[in-house]
C-alpha cells in the first residue's frame, strides 16, 4: 500500500477520533488527535504525486512522531480523579458531577491511547517505507552504473576486434 494512502487513512482516523472524543466529552483537549490528523491528511493529499512527495511524507513522519510522543507523555501522567465525596461543591454552589468527570477522563484516556497507537504505527510504516525507498534508489543507481559499464566494455571490445581483424581487401591484395 502506498504511503500517501496510508497517511490519508491515518489522518482520517485521527480526525474521527478527535471529533468523537470532543462530542463525547465536550473537552477541548479531546480535539488533539484532530490537530495531528488534519495535517497528516493534508500531507497525504498533497504528497500523492509529484516531486514534493518525499518532503510531505517526511513531514507526515514528523507529525506522527509528535503524536506518538505527545500521546505517550499524556498517558504517562493521567488526570487525577477527584475524591468521591458528595459534599464537594462547585464554584457556584452546585454539587460536583463526579460521574461526568469519570466519563470525561475515560474518553480522554481512550482517545490518547488510540492516537498514540495510530501515530506510532504510522511512524513505523514511514521508517520502513523510507528504508525500502532508499534501497530501491541505491539498487537503481547500481543497475544504471552496471549497464553503463557493460555497454562501455562491449564498445571497447568491438572496437578492439575491428582493429585487430584484417580486412578482406588486404587479403586479396596479398594474393
């Protein structure tokens, strides 16, 4: 599967995760996967064809690295839940909605985990793709150099053969 297509797919999935997370919790931080996914989608769309493909795929790899590291750091320091005490009041005197807070933290954890996994997977695929592309480029250059050397050798051999062969006119003149 070509990397621009995988990049677009990863971008669409991250955008969907960000939107679902936001509409589930209405927390603005749930949109973080969207902020990684939208540029990934753009890199995948722009990098489909042309000379800029390599540059946009490298940019996509950097975005995936940022998403994977950011998700890992966010998961390593999870948000603390408030104490389950019914006497805790909000700023305007209302009771604290503990169950809503737990739901928001669960949604945030799920979106962070999905973003981390998708970005890490995309980053690994990018690195493998870069390695394979580099090998293919080296092989193409080696094949071109080899065919050039073979053609030069064949030309030299044919020139040497023509110079060493006596012509038929010389043989008839000697007789």
